[in-house]
C-alpha cells in the first residue's frame, strides 16, 4: 500500500497544479455557461438590468476569489 501511494505521489508531482486548477475552473465554467441565457434575456425585463449587473458582479467576484487563492509555484 505504501508503495502504491508513493508511486501515485511521484506520478502526480508535475501534474498536481494543473489538476487543481482544472478542478477549480470546471465549476466556474458551468456557472458561467448557465448564466449566459439569463444575461441575454434579463436586460429586456423590467428591473432586469440591475439583476443582470448583479449577476455579472457575482461571477466577477467568484473568479477573482479563485484567482487569488492559488499561490505561485516554488521557484517562480
């Protein structure tokens, strides 16, 4: 069992960061894709412009929060 864990850790050493970024990026892309229809329709509804602006602001804050949580790679 110890050998399996050591081998897995060795194989993932160079790929760990891209995998973590991919796992962070996937929910953001899904939420953004789901919001596109709302962003296309909301501006034409009464008070929809305000709701669309709030939706874009939330997406922006979420993406900035994801961007700020990762630290630079060692040696960079």
